[in-house]
């Protein structure tokens, strides 16, 4: 009984959209009406789309790795501060309250080749200008900037939860700072790392605003292609089929990651 | 005399923010002794232990290990291991991996590690538990694993911070006995922290009574119990009657306006003193003219004895005896001169 509101919520926001995606992906409309068909799915496997899919995964992967490399030391520093680094953490979260589009536009105006703030300054200093708008570099930069807080927060939370006496026990048993990081801190913060990776990788791999703006439409990622099917060519069936494939690949990669995490928690591989 | 001292705290002072937690402490820990820091909560026991472990640095004074200053040596370079108050086992490792942690850090040979871990598990009576996960263990078992994880490293000194605090009474008594046996078996120094005076008296070779960041008394359990140096120690170590008195001259004491014979000497004439009488040293007899007379206010059966309270001249005495008195009964207080302990008045704590 208590579960009803939740159930309704699930049906409205998850089950219905899923059914619609399946419906559009597996049906075609022609003169004879609507019928079941695999046409959209077959079309999705065209190399053009597979390349876009591959690029999406590659850029999202790079962005996730960079986020992890930046976020982990940052979270460590924040947790070590006596007040839990709350003031610094606040500064980090602040941009998240700004609209996503605005933030990305801000980067565009910073990096623009001709009138961008950065290049104006570089030119004034007689330094070579930076021409990265419209390249994968700009896209990855946009992803890292936009999604970094989603990596910092879960890692920070996981680190803050580790009992101080456990850290002291590692010291007590002869581990120096580096060994303690390797054998205690990192393993105990893995749940945070895992959710950080998920929370960065998911929006990065499906992103279409960032490649649109910072890639100035020159780099087509899977998110852009899906967006175009719905908003430009009105081929909802094909868009649904691509979404479905993307979703399945994401689910598989998440499952693989979960498994490798559990293997690590077994501890056997730690030494 | 110096040769047996393994750890010495010399004039150590430690503050947190504005609060002085340890005030000029000097303490010798001797090799292979079971030394207990005893005192009420907040008196600085844990801080003292953490100084020895290397988790805190003294603000003033030094810490010597066999004569060498180790005040700034980090914990991982000290041959000291700790059993933490909340066990602090690694939740991501199983029992075997927890115990092997320190040996793995030392890059010890795998088969030797296995041998040592198994021996440590036997020593804490948990052989066969190698593959258990930590959250599958009871509090008592976690405590034993924490002890095994420490002793497997063969430290010179084992620090234990109220290790039995979270266990129920029966298990606690069992573990007290086991810890004492273990200490003898290992032949290493134990520095043990507790606020439970009974635990301290049963287990220790040496008891150090602390209050407000100051060492009150150091001695054998017998010394501490029989010859407390001040009213605080007397009261903390066992229930005591503490009465204001005046030392008229050597061997002559005035309490409640009456003159008593006692055995203590060496006080100034007419010096104000604390007079301590243990509840079990008082005999209740018929009232008579030149004794302290009073009325029984309560009498409660405590298992081995009755705890009787008697009110005389506005002071309530606690007496342990074997006879059941009725409230309202008139009695007199009788104490053998040898059982009257006279102590210098404690210096009043003034905002230090
Ligand atoms: N890290 C710390 N920061 C601030 N105050 C502390 C800290 N550690 C201990 N204290 C204070 O020092 C006093 C003594 O603490 P502690 O040594 O833990 O006492 P005990 O173990 O005898 O109960 C307490 O008042 C405690 O609040
Ligand atoms: Mg304590």
C-alpha cells in the first residue's frame, strides 16, 4: 500500500518512456499502417553511426579518466582540512547551480578562436592563439568542466565516511602515507569512485549540447545524431533504435564495472 | 635503576585549542610491566596513550624510548602497536588479511605470515576464523581480532585503550583474565587505559591514577588501594568516607569536635586534613557517650554485604557490614586507629 506513489512514479517516468522507445524502435509506418519491423535497428549498425558511437564512448571515457585524476586528489585535500574543506567544497559546487547551457556558452566565449577572451589575452601577450573550438579537445574539456563536481562529491563523501581510527590503525601497523593510500584509503573509497564514474560517464556519453556548442557541430557524437532524429528529421523510430542500442551498451559496461569492483573488494588482489 | 625504563614521558604538556589536557606529566613505563592508566573520563588517559603511540606530539616535554627522544617519530616507525577503543578493523579485509596487514607491509615471506597469523588467532582463541568477514563477527570477537592484529607484529609495547569497554560484564571478566595471561605469555609491556578501578586493580602490575591531566599516584594495586595519597585517589579507588579533620599533633586527630587517636604523623600542628575511612573498616555498635553517634538512614542488601548509611552531625557515612540494621536505629561509629587514613588537603583546582 505504502509503495503506491512510488509505483505510479516508476510507471509514469520509467516504464512508459521505455515502452514508447521499444514501440518506436521496433515498428515502421507505411501505406499499410504500422507493423513490426527491424529496419531501424538494422540501419543503426551502419558504420557511420557505429563510428559516432565509438567516438562518444572514447571521449566520455577520456573525460571520465581526467575527472577521476583531478577529483581524487582534490577530494583527499578537502577531507583532510580541519573543517572538512566545506568552504572550498562550496566554491566547487557553486557553478553547478548555474544553468548547464550558460556554463557551456561561457566556455565558448572564453575559447573562441577570433574574439574569445583567452585568445585576446594571448594575442595581447604575442603568444600563439589556441584554436580548439570545434575539436574533440574542446568537447572533452567541456565534459570535464561540467561533470567534475559529480566526480568530486561522491568521492568526497566516501572519504569523509572512513573512520579516523581506521586510518590511524594503518599508521599503527607500519603503513606510511603512500602505502596507507594504496591499501586502505583507495579500497575504502571505491564505492564513491564507482558512483563518480557512473555519474560522469553517463551524461558524458549521451551528451549533445557540449558537442553542439564546443564542437560547433563539426564533431557528430551519438547524442547529436539521436537529437537530430527527433528534432530535425522527425525519424522517431530510428532515434529510438539508436537510444536503445546506446542504453544496452551502457548497461553492459556498468555491469562489467560492478563485477570488477566486487572482485577487488574480495581483497585477494590487493597485495 | 634507569635500565628497565622502556618509555619515559618527561615533563609532557599537551593542549587542544585552549584546554590544557596534560599538565607537566612525568611517567616511567618499565619493560614487561602491565601498566594501567586509570582515571575518570576526560582526564587525559587516551591522550597519554596517543602520545606513546605517536598519534599526538607533546607541546612541551619529550618522550623517550630507551633513552632516545622519539617525540617526532611517526607511528609507523615505532615498535608499538595499539588496540583501539572502537577496534578499528579494516572493513574491506577479512580476518586473515586484517591480521596479516602489518606483516604484509613489512614484506614478510608469505608462508611465515600464514604461520604467524594462525598462531595469533590461536592466542586469542579464534582459530579457524581466517576467512570470516569483519561484519560477521560479534563485538567480543572483533576485539580479539584487534588484539591479534596488534600482537602478531611482536611489538615491544602494546597500547590498549579501554579495550573491554563495549563488552558485557561476563565477557569482560573473561577477557581481563585472558589479557593478563597473554601479557605474561608474550613477555611484552602493556600500557592499558581504563576508567574501571576494579579492572585496573585486578590486571595491573602498576596503576597510574590520573585526574584533570595530572598524575595523582603511581604504585602497585595494593599500594594504591591501601595507601592512597589523597582523597581523590581514595574515593576513586573504592568507595570512601572523606571527612574534614584537624591534626592536633602527631597521632591526635579532631573530627566533629571529638579527639581521636590515629597513627599518622608529620603534619603541622592544627593542619586541616582529609580523613579517609573505608566503608568496610567501620564497625557499628551501641551508641555511647564519647563516640560519634547517629541514626541509620538506610540499609541495602548488596549480595556479599549490607550497605548501611548512617547520619551523624550532618555527615552521611557509608558502611559495609554483615548485619541488617533497621532505618532509625541508633548506632555509634567505631574505627580502629590503623584504619584512619589522613591525607593532606587537595590543592583546589583553580582555573588552570
Ligand atoms: N583531538 C582533540 N581535540 C580537542 N580536544 C580533545 C582532543 N582529544 C581529546 N580532547 C580533550 O582532551 C580531554 C582529555 O581527553 P582524553 O585524553 O580522551 O581523556 P580520557 O581518555 O581520559 O577520557 C577531553 O576533555 C577531550 O575533550
Ligand atoms: Mg579515552
